[in-house]
């Protein structure tokens, strides 16, 4: 089975399992909760279909668009799962991966720099 992850849909998580001529998809609204909801959603979907982690043969992830944090959550989770399961990670957008000793990972393509730690303008 192929697990796909997309966290680029602003406040949503979309995952699917593809294999054996079937596609099972779930979409969950999770505003600012994608980090907390993504893995439990995957586990719940797999359990409902009687699957285990060893049934996953590949992980694909959307690696372009959305906010910095949303994109980071999806790509990081996909790469971590692929590494832990020893399966390929692939990009849904461009197919680009980088190979390293022990596996491969998808590189995120951020639309802009994160707005983290920049000083705020003084209100005075």
C-alpha cells in the first residue's frame, strides 16, 4: 500500500491508502491541530482496514504550497515514517527526493521564509 499525506489544504489533513486497485481517503478539518491529529488519523484509518505498518510500501507527500508550518508537518511526518518503515518517500508534486545513506527523503519547497522570531514593530 502507498500512504499519501497532504497537509497543504489550510486547516485540513488529507490522507489516503492506495493499493490493490483501491483508494481509501480521509479528510479531516484540524485548524492549528495538524501536528496532533495527523498520526492518530493514519493509525485509525489503518486499523479500520485491518492494516499494520508493515503493509506500507511507500509514503508520498505534498511538498509544495501552504503555510510554512503546515507543509513542514506533512513533509517531516512522511520522511520520518518512510525512514522508520524503511520504504521510499516520494513527492506528490514534483517527484524530487534526496538520497542519503539508509534511505531517501522529500525536500519541502516553501513559498516564503517562515515568520518566526522577527522583531515586532514597537507600539509606542
